[in-house]
């Protein structure tokens, strides 16, 4: 193995754990809106399904654009203190984010059009604060470590935290809501609880992390920290572009399933409480997948493991569509699909860290923030689609809140759960198989080349 000057620069397991706790907190906040906001808007706030889908479209597209601004702001920071380049944004954004998240699930006695505008504005504010906080959280990985194995393990810990947040939100949310006499009171209390716990988790992550590899402002070549140069550096980053499109597809599939599963459980299976025990069983399979990621990557490499995860995910969804008539079969096939998704979602974060070094090697400009936020731009676009498409399909199929649904509506819900994700996953697999060229060996060469380049630059400036 080639010599690596960062060989001994390894993270402690406590730091990796704390990093995972950070995404646990962010997923407490995010999954309240991802899983339950659409059904809250249609069934509690009494907003038409198509309008509710529009709330997601406008808000998520706004947040996607905010991500690009966020990346430019992060990369342009020059007054760096001992807390680092990215960590402070975790501290500055988390409290407003928790408060806005709670407000999204409160009752407003207003006309439908005004309520729709109000929820759109609140969701836009939620997205803006989430963008600055979560983008900083993700973009700081290259500043934490240069080690590929550490990055793979950070990705696994992050996915573990994300899955724990998803698990606890799936298992505990609706049972808590159903404890109250009215859905409105139940939703407000439950979101307030999850938002508070999420804020505490992010603050814990902030307190435990340390950025080790942030270039001081003086070491940055002049005139490079501009939006034009940074944007050009991102545009020539081909692996990032491929990864961003693949993320748009896989996250559109995953988020659509998360949003629609409440409708599927309530109106197709006829038991909304089953989400709790279904999630508990299927999330165990996700944990197993996350635990296997570092070992699988060491043995086979990231791209083969990623593609294998997509294949398993597709098999689970197709089996569910064809044979998942009973609750037991549905849980079994869903667990298989989510096991495959664990590999895909975990490795997305490891891939994006690698593209930071590729972008610097290719263009001479290091843009952790804009690279990360370019990826999240596509992820937010996928979230916009995941809210808009179900809203439009439900409206087109004749969805009626809190009532027995027609056969057409039930069929549409099933298609959203299984067929639409499969189509998106096939496209993502084709992209990564034929267009993503940043292998592990090439990455090691790039890192060594950058280390030599930085050393020469330091010699010249000293």
C-alpha cells in the first residue's frame, strides 16, 4: 500500500459515535415533516392533497436553492476561530429549527388559501435553517479526517444515527399522537418532544467534534474563494455530478416510500398502528446493513457494495408489490428492501467526501461546502418530488381524507410505494455503474498528489 502521511490520523470511536448522534438529532426533526407533514396537512389541517403537495414543492425547491447559497457562505468564511469552519453553524441554527418544526404542526384557524401560504412560509424557514445546520454537519467530514476507512465508518455511524432517528420517529410518533383526544393536540405535543430531543442530540455532537484539516485563510490562494470560481470547480467535478443525480433518484424513491407508508398502512392495510411494529422489525435489518458497510467496503469497494444494495432494495419492493398481500409478507419484504437501502444511503456520504478531494485536484479550488450543498440541492429536489408526486397522484385518484378509499386510490398508493421507487433505483444503478469513475485506488493517488501540492505551496509561502 502506498505511503499515506495521514495514516496515523485516526478518529476516536467516541467522535464517530458523537457524529452519528448528530444525525440522530437532525432526523428527529426532519422525519417529523418527512413522514407526517403531508398527512397532517390533508387530514388535520384540511388542506386539499394537491395543495399540500404544492407546499412541499415550493418549500423544498426553495431549500434546494438555499443549499447552494449555504455552500458558498461556508467556503467563503475567513474569520475562523478555534471552533472551526463548519461546527459553529450547528450551534447557531438548532434552536430556531426546533421551534419552527413545532409550529409546522400547530392549528391555525384561517381560510384554506391563507393556511396554505402560512405552512409554505414556515416550511421554507424550516428548510433554510436546516440547510445551514445540516449542510455544515455533513461538509465538515473532510475537515475531520483524511482516512478513507474513517470516512466509511463516519458514514456508517451517520447512517446508524439517521436510521435510529427514523426508527424512533416511526415507532413512537403515532402511538404518542393516538394517546390524545384530538389529533391536533397529539401532533403538536409529539413534534415538540421530538424537536427538543433532536436539539439536544445536535448540541452533543457539536460539543464532541473537532476539525483537524481546515486550511487557514492565509493558506488559501487569492481570488479563489469566490462564488464564480467555486461554482466552476463544482461544475468540472464529474463524479460529484454523477453522484448528485444518483442521489436525486435514490432519495426520491426512499422519501416517497416514507411519505406514502402512512397512507398505505391506514387506507390499504387498514391499520395505521402497524407502522410502529413494522418499523421496529424492518429497522433492525437496516442496522444490520449499516454494520456491514465498513466490512463490505474493505472487501469489495464502495461502488460494488452500493450497486448490490440497490439490487436487494429492488427485489424487496418487487416482491412486496407482487406478493405482499398479508401484513407478515409486507413486513418481510419491506425489511429486505430497507436492508438494501442501508448500503445505498450509508455510502452516499462516503462518496461525497471523496469528491471534495477530486474537485480540488481537478480545479485547484477546495470547496467542501459547495460540493456538499450541490449534493443536497439534488437531495432537496428529490424531497420536493417526494411530496409533490404523492399529493398530485392522491388528488388525481380521488383521495378523500378520513374515509374508505376507492380501488383506484388504493392501487395508486401501492404504485407510489413500490413501482415508482423501482424505476428510480434502476436509473440510479445505471448511472453509478457506467458513469462514476472515482475508485479507491484513484482516490489514494489524488490524496497523495494534493499532499505534495500543499507541501510545495507551503514551502513557497514560508
